[in-house]
C-alpha cells in the first residue's frame, strides 16, 4: 500500500501551528486591490507597490495553484508598472511614480516566470538588467554605474539571469562570470555575519559546478544566540532616499541547498517564523500588524522548508525551541561532554517505562524527579497527589514557585503561579477530557498556567483546544512529552538552560493564539 505523503501545508500546520491557507487568503483577499496591485506595506494602505506586488505574485505562484484568470490579472497588473521609455524600457520601479530599480525588476522577472509569461514578454526586462550591470560586476539600486553596488541589489538580477541562462546563452555566461568577480572583490559586509547566506547563494548561482561558497556559516549561526538577527540597508546617496530592514526567517531560502531541513540552523529560521508571527503574517520588526511583503516571504520560506523536509530520514518529529536549537548548533562545534549518571538514568527510565494506567504512579514519580532535575533551582517542595479544595479531584504533582527573577517569576506575577501544577498522564495520546481536567484545576487558587506531561502528544496535536482555553479563560497549559523532556535533560546536562527552553515553548504557544 502506498503511503500518503503529507502536504506542505499539513507539515507546516503540525510543526508551527500556522495555517498556510489562511495566509494565502489574507494576501489574496485583503492585500490585493484588483486592477492595481498589492498594497505597499499594510492592509489599511491605499497605495500599491510594484515591489510588493512582484514578491506576492511570486510567493503565491510558488506555494499553491492559481486560476488562469488570477494569473492573467496578475500579469496585467504587474506589466502595468513596467516602464516603456528609453533608456529604461523594460525596467520596473519600486512604486509607480519612480524610476526603474534593478532590485524590483529582478523580482518582477521572477514573478513573470512563475506566472508562465512568454519569453517575449519577459525579455525586455532581462535585457535591461544585463545593460545595467556595473563595471564591477554587481548592481546598485537604480542600475547605474555610479558605484554603491551591494550584495542585496546584486542578488535578484543574478537570480533572474541564472533562471534565463538557456535563453540568454553567452550573454548570461558573461554576466554571471562578472558577478563572480564582483563577489571576489567586494569587501562590503564581510564583517557582518547576516550577509553570509546571501553571499553563499550568489556564489552557488555563478559557479559552473553549482557549489556553494567556502564561507563558513558558523558566524551567522552564532548570531542567533542573543536575539533574532536582522539587518538594515540605507542608501542616503539616492535622490529618493531608500532604506529597508531584513528579517532572518527568509534567509533559509539562501541556505537550503547547503544544509538539511532538519539541521538546527535551518530550524532556527522556522522557529523564528513560528514565534514571531503577527496575526496572519510577519513583519521586519515587532509591531501591531503584519507587513505584506514580509508575509509573502515568510509563507514562501515555510513552504520551501516543508517540501525540503520530505527528503529527511528518519522522519522529522518535533520543532524544538529556540534555546534547544541554538544549544544543538553550538554543541555541534564543540566536544560533546560525557553525560552525567543522573541524566542517563532519567533518560533510561523514561525510555523503558511503558505507557498505561498500570504504571501511572511510577510515571508520576518519574516526572517529579525530572522536573526537580531540570528546575530544582526555582521549583521547591514537590508534592504528589494533593487534593483540591472540595477533595474530589487530585492534582498529580505540585512545586512551590520560589523564583525571584526570570520566566518562572514572570509567570508567578502574570498568571498567579505560586504553586506550579504538573499533571501527569502516562498515555501516548491526550484526550479532550484530559485537557479539560487540567484546565479545571486552574483559577484563582492555582493560577492560570500548568504543565501537562504525557508520552507522545505535542502542543500542535492539541493546539485547537489549548488555544480555546487561552482565548476564552486565559488559561495556559504547556504540553510536554517524552521527547521534550529528554531534550531538556540533555540540554541541562550540557550546561544549557531548560528554563529558557520552557520559556520558548510558552512564547511560541502564546504567539500562536494572538
């Protein structure tokens, strides 16, 4: 019997809680103005942008089916921006009132290719890109020979020319060899790790053997330690000053040919998109509503990752938290210390213990010991089987929250968690009744946050009901399973912080319900 392969949307929903169909509907129904294009930044803006239109069209084409009518309308709208006067014939401006931009034109060529437009339609724009390549081999923003060539402006023209190399023949080969020379001579951004992915991608595009650059990704990976990396581009020399911010999530698109989809560095980009979602999309900074172009790039990144994940063996099971992933990434470059006897014993007992009611008490004791090992510095005075006020229900495990700072202290203040409840279910799958029972314990006395431990169920498996408890009752239930606990035991034993890991779990859960 042939196994059913999950769709990219199903993979994304399972591991991040993000519904790609909702994101696509948001772009199509709220961000597109028929006959004009996609709104510039936000849904409440009436102005449209050629750049945002090109990005959105490309992302929508690459992540799902479009009707013939949609493709025809998108092509007409996009071509409506194109300039038809010499010397900018074929160029696309960032907005309708400006001169041509190689950055936007490269994006527009990619969008037209995805729409299946004819070569005669695309050709003038590709020829303009070839004509505007600077003597250095790179491109600046407006496509002039005034200097200021940058990696970010060189990328989209290079990608467009590489996609059309069979049509262009020697002209493409010559242009790409000049880009290679530009990469060798360009000193810009060598000291800033954020640009390593795009530099590697460009090197792969212009290499005859399609190999990536020798530039190590290690400095870029280490930039995830303290915060999500980002970059800002400012060009004050232009008549119309141009600036933009870049978020780290889409950098996976540059690295996906060099690292596996389950590599910790790859997963950090996915974790960013899972944690930093705003409503139906993303932005390049924390704000109240998503930006349209950032939402399109985020959607494209997740879709590409989900397709790449199909190649991973053994099958991918869980998207770890940010601190876990960074710990694995950092640990891969260091000698792995020998695990302690205490950690090995806890992992062995979790692995050997069978699920089922017959071993429920043993599992409860084991979970208590695991949490004491992980959080003993802030969780004190463990108790088992404490009764509720009416004496009719029993809470499995409780700890006194002794934290004076950090996430546990924040939860004590925000959710009134003076006593931390850990409900233990020695079963593979949680039922709705299990979740409701845990929620019933929460309130004025026990606070509004608890941990529910089981053997296999993940937060994503129970997300719909968990979200309901947050939205309607302001109750947070953090679901952990054997795999999560084992990862945290190893993290703690290796010198990492399980408190940071559970805080990441809380934050990703909180972001998913906003």
